[in-house]
């Protein structure tokens, strides 16, 4: 993939408002950009199962049995304004997850039973986690099938698109997660379902890889957990 040259950062770190590159390389790449909203877990009314940490302390949220098991099987999930990630198992189960994962229970009963013993860690990542424990940031985090984690891209078509009433997109994206077996060139951009911003276009775009160390360092730091 081609590189961007001499990109200049004009604003303080945290603004997410870099100047566009002074010039683009001759090598442009066609990409398919899709937006995917993060979907939080909404506790069911009357739920009684507490998420607990490795010391047995309740972390706050209460889930129904099935929700607990699904969260444990997924490994992490968003509840309210935080991400809860499985970090181990307790000695005693809180939930019998075998009835929710009957196929797993038949093949690997120990694994199915362990789901009900899951313990969690609360992380300051209101939109979820990507690879290498990068927290996902709406409009700037993308998942990619072939690009290395940490790659920074500039998408000219995103530049100056409204995100909300106060912010416009600066055109830069950070590859924070893997997209599995998706076709090469596919990018899945995290969007915030609570906002009405149109950070598109969604579809075919032209993108360039950014090699500017200032911008790359800024975006990587922004994606790190506190």
C-alpha cells in the first residue's frame, strides 16, 4: 500500500483534527468502507446475576442467566458506559450455562460449565475492545481483513464530513481490530449509534496508508486503555 508524505499535525493531541497531508503518493487503493454500530448489552428487567471480579466483588451490572452466559462466551461486551471482559473463572458457578450452549455441553462439558464461573474486569472502553486491547473509538477505529493492526489510513472522502453538530471528520482511520475472512480491502468502521453523525460515505472509497510518525503515535495513544 502506498504511503502519505509530510502530513502535518496542526492541533493539540486529543483534538482528532489533523491537517490533511501536503501531498498523496501516486499509489491509491480502492476500499469498501462499511459502518457498524456498537451494540451494548441491555440488562433485562428483574435480572439478578451480578458480574464479579476475580476477588468476588460485584462490579455493578446485573444480568439474566442467558445474558451472563452469552457475555461469558463472547469474552467481552459493552454494558452502559464500559466494557466488561472475562479474565478468568471462579471456583463456584453463578449460572448453569450448559442449558444455553447444549452443543458445547455435549462436546466439551467442562468448557460449557466454565462459562458459568466466569469473572470479569471493568474497562474504560464504552465502545468495546479491538485487537491487542485497543479500545474502539467511533468514527476513527476500523477493522480490516488484511491490514496490520496499528495501520493508519487517510480517506479523502471522509475529510470534513459532519460527525455531529460540532465535529467534522479529519479523514484519518486507525486499524484497531481484525475483520476475519472478509474480502481484501474491506474496512468496518465503528460508529456511535447514539449519534446522528454522517461520517460516510459508506461504500467504495480511495485510501492511502499514513507513515507520518506524529499522527500514528497520536492515534495509537488515543486507542490505549487508560
